């Protein structure tokens, strides 16, 4: 008989859990009841290492006092104000601070509540940018196989996850997909792959086939995250940049996972030395404490839209009730302050070489078919056992019992630890993972 109650006697059947095997969960609930620093706790009080930084969103570890205090204070001063036609100082301050961190030129920021929303915002900006310039026929968006850009209709359509198509059908018209960049030539390479920059020429092929004047934007994650950490081949992103520039296509980087230090610099754009026209970010912006996301654009992109005559006193017909929510802004401002004062991303640069070496060493284990990674973002790909995804899911379940939260993208195990972890804690995490993989 499944245990359909949490230990505290909370019934478990009424919440429909997202991205979860709900029936299986009821049989073997993995309940988390507390967290501090880089550990979670369950009701038994077991310590469980957070090997995925929440969902890539808690680089500083859990429960930072400064964020809690900033949120509490903001709630006392101003809990909410409408973000359309009114403004709150915290949102302007945050946008200004983010402009300082972003690559030069990307200095206009529009807020939203989730990564998925930041992507929709980016796609709509790209379309409108061309329309106000009299190029309204630029309606196609080029994404990539194995891309993940959230769950909303625009985002999943330009993304390249097969299950979305199986589940939800056709999606946004005009979405095109380049090939993904996981190629056998780069097997077991940690860091940027040596081979495959030419895969960016898929974009050129779409230009040749459909005409540049039908393409609004090209969207990629600099490192594809949710489909198993695909690090770009050397030169690939620059090649995309060059093709976009040549043909007036806006380049969008989805930095929802890679933003805020994951690759050792503020953004992967800086790590790889390629600046997009539009960038999305979320997750680590508030250290996961309050939902918040943002879309940054080059000043010229915003100016072009502002220069068009506003309709109904509105320039960009888009926004969310919780865009620039003052409490989320307070959490983000406190988070960015810690990043600056503690030079948090330097920790990534220091920890990454040994971490990636240890991940690379998984190559010698049975069933391992690839290892990949950059910064504190890594993947170990395994041979399927049974149905695709079964082995990955089994490892996730066993790791939880053994004291580790991780991500399984099918049969690829993803580790993305908090930057606050010590080198010893990372080694302990790797030990648990090795043991669980061996037993899988
Ligand atoms: N884009 C990327 C690259 C992501 O990794 C994610 C989430 N993992 C999203 C968008 C969607 O973010 P959210 O779940 O906050 O909507």
C-alpha cells in the first residue's frame, strides 16, 4: 500500500507534481523538509547534499541571512505595486546593477517571474523589433535540437525536446532547429569540444533556404543544460554571432542556467567571449529564494522599439503582474551584493579544475559513455538499462537514499553543486555518485 501521507500526516495525492512520475513518487516519496548551507534535511533529520544547487538556482547555498532580512524589510516597506505605468525604486536599482554585470551594450532589462517567461519576453522583443523596422516578415525563430527554453508555447517550440512535441503537438509556427552539438568526436572532452564549430553553419543553411528576411532571431543556451550539459565546441558561438550579424538576425542567449557565475564569469557570454543581442536569465538571480527572471537587451534594440509611436501609451505590449516585484527585487539586490562582496564566482574558477577532473575520471566506470562539463556544471552519461531514462531515474532515487540530490536528464546524470561548497564536500559528493553508479 503506497504511503500517501507525508510523515507529518500531510496527504500527498492532491498536488499534481510537475515533471515527476506522480504514482511512483507516492510509493517512494522523496520529501525535503529543511535546508541550510549546501545540505537539505528530511523528516528523519538526514543530511542530503544539494548536488544540483536546487534547480541550478542556489549558488550561495540555502538560507542566507542577508537575503532573508532584505526580503523581510522590503515586505514591511512595500509588498507590491503595479509594474505597468508605475515603478518601484528597487526594480530600477536592480536593473542598473545588472547592466554593470552584463556584457557591454546589454544594458536594458525587463523583469519577469520565471525562466520560461524571460524566454517568451525575448522572443516577442525580437519579433517586434523587426516589425517596427518595417521587416514584419521576419517571423521565424531558429532554435536547436536538444535546446530547452522553458515550458511556455514559444519556448518549447523553439526548444528541441522530443517529449514536448509528443505531448503538446505542433507549437509555434515558423520554428526551425539547428542540429545539436553533441558529436562523437568530442566524447569525454571536458570543457569546450575541439570539433563541431561548423555546426553553426546550420543557421546559414536556413538563411540560404528560407531567406534571412524571414528570420527574426536565433536562440541557444550557450551550454545546453536540461538536456544533459552540452558544452559548445570551440568557435561555435562566435560563428553563430557572425552569421547573425551578417544577416540582421538577433542572437539570443538563454542564460537561465549559465548566468550568474556557473561558468566562472558573470555570464557564459563573457566566458566564451561572445555577446548576444538579447539575454535571458533567472534562477541564481535571487539565489532561488523568490521567483524572478529577466531579459536584457542591447540599448539599440530597446531604442528601436521606443522610437516607434506608442499605441495606447504602451510601447511593448507585454508584461506580468509580478514583473519587477519589489520583494523579488530586494532578494536579487541582496544576492548580487553577496556575489560582489564575496567574489563568489572566483570560487567557481578555483573549484572547477579539480571538480571537472573528478567528473572526467568517471570515464573508467562501467556503463559510462561520456563525460562533459564546464565550470561547476557537469554530466556523466550512462548506457540505458531497461527503458531509456530508467537507469538515470534509478540513480536519482538511490542517490537520495545515500544523501545526494542530483539531476537526471534521461540516463545522463548532472551535477551542478553550489559555489558555496568546499573542495572536500565536492569530493564527498563525487564519492556518493560513484558508488551509486557502480550499483546501478
Ligand atoms: N531556459 C533554460 C535554459 C532553462 O534551463 C530553464 C529551466 N531549467 C528555463 C528556460 C525555464 O525556466 P523556468 O523553469 O524558471 O520557467
